[in-house]
C-alpha cells in the first residue's frame, strides 16, 4: 500500500526527472557530511535489523506517519529492499531543490541491480538532520 516514503514529493520528482530543478547553492560541507552520516547510520541500522535506531533517523513527519519502529521496518522491508539490504552503496550528488537537500545514493540490490535512492533531508530546529523521505528511481546508465 505505502510503496514510497516520499509521497509528499511527486511534483518535485517530476521536476528533477525533467531537469527543471532551479540552480541553488550546494549545502555546506559540514551539512553534507552530517547528511551522509545520517543516511549511513540508517543503512547500518537496517543491516542490523535495529528498527528503533533506523526509525530514529526519520523525520518527525515520517515517524508520525508510521507510528512505531516495527511498522516502519515492515514498510522498508517490503517496499525498499535495495536500501534495506544493499550489496553496495555509493554516495552521489547532494543538491538543493526549493530549499530541500536531496542526497543521491546509488545502491546495488541483492540481485545486482543498481538503483538510485533519492533521500529528502530535513534540518531539525536543533540543527541536526533527519531523513524526510526516500524515493527509488532507475539508476542512470553508467556504461557511457
């Protein structure tokens, strides 16, 4: 039923896919590092099947939507298998679109299929970062 966390971002995804994203300055290197650490932390929690830790990296809106770590993990296991059990992870560009940082992460699924995970990040009032959604899209052709 809920196949994608980023249901609030369909228009954003259409803009990104069409290359219509407005040019905005990149996030600071400190923010980029913090964002990467959050995503790496959640991926590590998935590998340990640590639902509480994985859920803690989600934004308050995502936590409200899924209520508890068990429900969140069930959604991830059923709809986000490539990020739940990646064979490989490679961080790509971190861009801003209308003020929202979006981190590209190339993951290789268990079957060897590359998938691009777009992580939508949200800065919290205390300055920390949380994941506010993730969408899986076809990985760009890397044979060129």
